[in-house]
C-alpha cells in the first residue's frame, strides 16, 4: 500500500511538468470486419485515447475501445467487444487549416460473432487529418487498417475530438 501511495505521489508531482505534452480524446469508429465466412460486417466502436507528445513531430497514443453498435441484419450477429492499441502518430506537415498525419502501431481486438469470441491482433496503419478548433481542442478524421492476419481484416473510419493539456 505504501508503494502504491508513493507511486501516485510521484506521478502526481510530475504532472505539472508534463502539462502541454499530455492529451485525451474520444472518437467514434465505424468498422468494416472481414473474418472467415463473414464479409463486410459493420459494427460501431467508441474509443478513448490518451496521448503523450514525444517531440515536435511525434506523439505516442494509447487507445481503448468498446462496441456500441452491433450488426445482425441478414446474417450472423457481429459485435466488436473491445479494442486496445498503442500507436506512433507522425505529423510532419503543419498546414492550415487542416493538418494531415500518419499513424502506425499495434492493435488487439475481441470480436463476437453469434456469441463466439474471437481475438485478433496485428500491425496497424493509417492516415488522418486534424483541424484545430482552439489552442487546446481539435477535430480528427481518420482511416485506418486496424489489423490484417490469416483470419481476417478490420478497417475503420473515425471521427473524434481531442484535448491537449
């Protein structure tokens, strides 16, 4: 218990020094899921993110998400149970009013098809654009290949907001 308290105090004391380098976000992702005999399943996903600026051009982003929309019309019931990922975001171009970026990393998902849970993971990549709404807030649009392996593929189109501290 003492170690946990000491760690919390240490992290808490470092937060003011990190202000400006940390951020949070929330986005909605519309997925395209191909797995086995299932083609073109389209569940929705709500994703929360935390960011840490590493340099002027690079940001580390961690994401966690859960399914909010399932699909069951004319076929098997499809739900995206969860998503966890870590990504490096590279923004080399500071254009106005929209700034493009590249994103790459690792994603692990759990998908339910007719109540059977499947776990997939793999390399992720994509591109996006962000529009600054204020010095702290931005609107983001993103297209991403979440994973592709021997069992299937998941792609996403996302829209969201992020806030920089």
